[in-house]
C-alpha cells in the first residue's frame, strides 16, 4: 500500500492551485495531502514548519522568478525533490531546470495534469532510489578507504574507475598525482609504458595474470614483488580477482605492503653472516679448540698475528703451527693453560700475555679462556684475547699526561679570569671554593679575597635572601635557572641570568657551580620594547602589520574592537577580508604601486567589518625595511573616522536646514500677505452672494485652495522655526493609536497595518498635534512605497535604555532613557544614492502633484526641536525602517494655559487706524471692520500713518498695523505711537514673526497676530483689547 505523500504546491494562481490540488487529492493512484503557498517566501515558511515529501514549483511567482526560485529551495532543502510547473515548452529551458536540480518538468496546459499523481509518485520514488544509491556508494567508498592496502577498481580494458585513500596517498608520497595514476587513467597502458621504458619482469607477470583472469582460466592471481627507491626498499604482494557476479566486467587490484614480514625473513638468513662478520671484524683474537687441542676456527685478527689466512689453522695443534719458523710464541703458556681449563672445567683469565708477532713486535694481551660444550656433547675451548698494548703504553705515559693537564688547568684559569661572566664554586656548606676575579666590581662581590668565606660574606646584602633560596635548590641536586635583579648606588639596576649546576662526586652533591651573566642591556631593550608594545596595544588607532604579500602578521586590540575580527581570526588572513567593494581596481593598484616603490601611502579607505557593516578610515601604510634596505613587511596605522564623517554630515545638514529656514520664513511672509487678501476678499464675496448663486461653488474652491495654501505656509513656518510651539509631557501612545485608526481607513486592502505599541513607556516633551503629523507623514510615505505590490506596514513604540558602556545606535545619541518609535514597510526601499537627501526641504521622489517635499523635512525639524534624532535604514527592493529616538521627560506635568471660547462682538463706532504697505490688505481690513460697526482710516505708508496719528491722536482708539514695512517697521511705528499715547491698544500682523519684538514686550494691550488673518479671531481680539482695563495694561 502506498503511504500518503505530503506535497507542497507553490503557485500564485488560485485557479490553477485549485485544479492541481483536485487532481492530486482525488487520485486513486496515490493518497496525497496538498499544502499551497502563493509565494516563494510562503512556500519556504511551510517547508520550515511542515514535513514535506515533494514540491511542485511554479517559476513565475510574485516575489521570485525563474531558476532563482528553484535554487532557493534546493539550497535550503536539498533532500526534497522539486518538479517544475511552467507555461513554456522550450527544451533548452527544460534542460537548464534539470541541470539546476529539478527532478522533473511539467508544461501547464499540455495534458500532463491528468497524470500528475503518477508523475509525483514516480519522481519521489526515483529520487529516493537515487538517495539510497548515493548512500550505498558512500558506504562502499568508506569501507575501501579504511583498508591499508592500495586498492583500485578497473574495467576489463584497464580503465581505473576508483581508488581508495591508501592508493592515492602512496601515489602522492612517491611524486605521483591522481591525473597520472587515478580514475580515468588506463592502468594496463601505464604498465605497458613501464615495460617499454625498462624491462620489468614483475610488471609483465602482472599483465599475464590479468590475461589469465579475463580469459576465465583463473579466478584470481597473486605474486610478491620488490619496489625500490633511493630512499627505501619495499616489498608488496599483488592480488587480482574478479567479482563473483558473472555479469560484472570489473577487476579489483590490491597491493599490500609486506615489507616488515619480508625483512623479518631476510633477517634470519643474515644473522649467521652477521655473526661471522662480527667475529672477523672484531679487534680481539678469537679462537676455538677441540678437546685435543686442535683449532676448529680462528678469526682474522688471530690469523693476522701469524700472517696466515684463517683456514691455515683449521684442525692443527699449536705445535704444528709453531713448526713454521716465521713466528715465535710462548707455547708453554698456551698449552698449560688449555689443559688446566679442560681438566678443571673452569675459566681462566691471563692478565698479561706477551706474544711476538710475525713482524717481531712484542704485543701484550689480556686473554679469557673458558670451556664450552657444543652440540653432540663435545668439549671445546673458547679463547678471546684483548690487545692491551696501547693501554700499557697509556699507563706509562700517564705522568706525562698529568703534567700536560696541569698546564691546561693553568690556561683554563687564565681564560676564566678574563671571562665576562661571574663563575663561583660553592661547596655543600655554602662556602666559596673558587671565583674568577674579573667581574666582582660589576656584580657586587666584596673586594677582599672571597675564598673560604660564606656566600653572605661575599655577595651584597640586597640579594642574600634570593641567593639562599636558589642555592638550596642547587644543593638538592637541581639545575637552577633564574634571573637576578641588583640595585646600584646610582639608582640604576643590573640584571643577571643565573644558572647553578650541582657538582656530583660518586652520586653525592658536594657543591655547585654558579654562573652569573650580565643581561642588563638585554633587559633594558626588552623594557623599551614592552613599553612600545603597551603603547601600541592601548592606542585608539588600529595598527596592522602584514608581510609583503598582504597577509596579516599582527593586529592591536583597537583593530579587534573596530573590525570585529579577533587576533586569532586575523593572523594569517589577507587584508582582503576587510575589502568593502567601494573602491575600484585602480584605487588598489595605485596603493600597491606606492608601497612597492618604497613610499608611504596615505589616504582614506572604506572597509567592511566582520558583521558586514562599512566604516571609513584615514590610513597611513608604510614599508618596513631591513638593514639591507629590503622591504620585509608593511605597517598600517588607521583611524576610524566613520562617526566624525557622520557628525560632519549632520552639521552640514543642520546648517542647510537653518539657511533654508531663513529663506522659507521670508517667502512665507510675502505669501501670507497674498493669502490674507485672497481669503478675506473671498469671504466677503461669499457673504454677499445668495446661496444659489452659480459662482458660489467657484468661490468655495478658491477659499479651499487658499486654506490648503495656508497649511503649506504653516508647514514652511514650522520648518523655519517661526511659530511658537507649546511642549508638554505627554503619553504619545494614545496619539499613535488615534493616528493609526485614521490611517487604517485610508490604506488600500493590499497593505496590512500592524502595530506593536508598548504600555507605560513614559512621557516626552512634545506637541500632540505634531506627533500626529509625524506619524501620518511617515506612514503615508510608507504606504506610497507599497502602492504597486502592497505589503506590510508596522508601527512600534517601546522604551530603549542606553547605558554608559553600551554601543550607541547613533553617534548623536547620549546615554539615557528614550522612547523608540519605528515605522517599517516592505516596499521598494530607498536607493543608497539619495538616502543623504531625504530630509532636505522640497526633495521628493513622488510624481508632480503627489507631494511637496516638505513632509520629511518638517518631521526632521520637529524631532530636532524635541532634542531627539531620526535616522533611516533601507536597501533598494528591501523596504525601509525609520527610527525616532525621543528622550523621556523627567517631569510628568506642566502648567496648562487657560483657553476661552471665541465670540464675535460688533463695534460701537470706535476709530481704528489700519497700516499695511499692501493696499489689498488695508482695503480688506477696512471693509471687514466697517461691516461690524467700526470707523476705519487706512494708510499704506508707515511714515504717513505716524503723521496722521500725530495730528489725530485723540480720535484714534485702536491701531492695526503690519510688522514688515518699508521706511518704518510696524514695531517702531507702535513704539512712536505709544510715546504719544501709552495706553493705546494695538495689533501687529506678521507673516513670519514668532513673538513680539523686544521693544513691545510687557505690554498686555499689544498683541501679535499671524497672517493670513481669520476674521473671527481678529474681531474677538480687537474687542478684547478695546475693553481691557487700561490700568491693568
């Protein structure tokens, strides 16, 4: 029975997914359970979570296409077979899919859907069979590789199909390669080439054995053969056999190393020859006699005394030998000693036996004779004579030698006396028996004769305790090795290397020799080197030393901290591990050409850390030369300037924003004047028309457009810091939720909105309206980035505690507690080339009419006002992540300003002086004020207005003036009026001022109103100021 098969169908077409699922799940051929993924990412998620037997993959997916989808699955899940589903029937593309790892290929609409269950089943079974075959092959190879014999598998033509590790290792150790002796090589042809080069019977026998097996004459063949080289002599046993499978045309060839066994066999044969050789080459006289006194054998040394060959003495007695007058020996000594030994069956030693050889030279021997029982019970006599002539000569010359030794000792003493080392002989009781005199002042020995004195009477007091410890170690039989530090009177220090060697007499320690070597110069040099090393280890700059090929030999801790690579990971690696890909080939060529010319390279380079992030360094790379002037290595001193560059960029951005803000404020002033006239006259026109008048809708559009323009100007003024903002400690979580609630209704269905807003995150000093504006701006931009394909928008709020010792997520941040607000989308991302400009005013990537380019600039300005930062992380096609960090407020409340409702009250004939250099503004204000009962006089020149007031001061009840005017600005005009009439109420109108000028502060009856003017607010403010108690103003 066929077990149920779990099939994953990755298909973005729901119709086709349903058709294929019905084919598979309704089949009687196999029981199948089908899981469907509509994208590659969803399919990979299912493969992670479920146990899948087979994948049906459509190559045209929304998040991946072509072979990229196939390769992504095979790379991550190589043990799951994949069948391709595609609409193309191109054979070449089919071949490419199979070569890339697909198990099969189904063309949609070709009719193959009906047999899809069978295709799935046979594909899965074939894939599993292939896996079992691979495992079986792997097991066989492991078995062969575990055998020490050199094994090769050949076909009947001699072609090598496989070799084991032992074969490959032997070939490699003997100068061969797998290209010469491995798979793909014809072994028979290789053997024939050996015979052609030099006749080799063993190779010929091998080929003969092969013919016997291939012809069926023999089942196997075996032979031993030697294999010699200049380095060693080896023996092997060759075995050839054919597998028992009658259909097989394979041969197995095995070469087993039997050198050890062969050497053991040959050793036995050689022992006898070795023994005879030892006897013949021995300098001692060796002879063997039978019980009748006849020589059985003598060695070459014995025969040479008589100048005869060894065979001459065979089966002869000493008397027969003495018949030759060519030599004389003390025959009685030989004969008597031999008889005594045989009779008593005891060995005899002749300490001084004299023999005169055939050259008439008297020679003296020490002879040992001993009875010997050989095979068959025969008694023999073995004699060994050692020539002691030279020994006796040495003994006689001993007195002369002793004299020479005394002379040598005198010379040695002279050498010791001039030695730069201090040498002291200390006995068991720690008394000085000898000292060389030269270094005593340097070392601190007392000037008096130290011989016969204890060490503490000889050496300076500062080192007594140290010496006592190490001297006891030496007397315990240990060789002591240590360093000694001795302060001097000039506040310097001498350093000595001390070695104490025990002096043994008959295995008893009788004292020791103490050697002291002055190493002060070396220690001072080491101190200097250590000081330099400590400095290098502690500097903030990274220091790297490489060889001439760029392979790292040393890095300091700063390098580890900056790059993330530890010392162990760096040493031996090429500096290319830091290569960022931001520099082209000519850049590196110029760098290396400079170094190869022997010059120092200085410049700025972008490198990559271990974690993949980039950083910028100012680097100085210099060649290091030896005494011959040859470059032996390079040293690079580099300073990470990434944070500096980022701060510089932020400073330039802030300066740009400040200058643009000033410009924007000036533009806003003029624009507000225009808007005031447009909005005011439009309101007047609307009020005068009947509700059914045909032009009324057009005027409504004009007014609405003016309101949108007003909002735009408000953004400009916010950007230019021209508008006061009231900051108070607020919990921004409710503001976020309200903004997201509003946003959710405006997003298309293709975009999912997720939020992760933590509770009790603390409060920040902020304006709720501006927080709402920030969220809407960022989320609207994110939604725009996902318009085409949809995606996921995630807004998160949490608390982030940045400790003193932790790494800062942004260089502009300081340790403390922050609210972290993030807006993340899965859209098309932001290209790296434009990332530095996205917060610039009027910079936008949207089409004309879709955006002003002020949104992110305003957001950036608001965040800066809150002492926070905003930064973005993005890669093209991989979405964007905006992060806002706002410092948590230390206070929970702030005094609330009172508010009152606005009501419009008509005038009662009060006389108002209106001053503005724009005629449209004075005309508008005159009409508005006259409509509600005020008398109005308007002036478009501030100097004329001052003249009019001077002449009619008693008549004027109120002054309504513009701030920015030629000749005399509004604040100076009011100042002049107040000198004449201090209690005069007035309103200053401004298109960009944020507060009253300094000369008008502390005056409650003087107010500032922003343009464009809203008539209801203007009417209420005039009425309020006119009816304020003058005593309070």
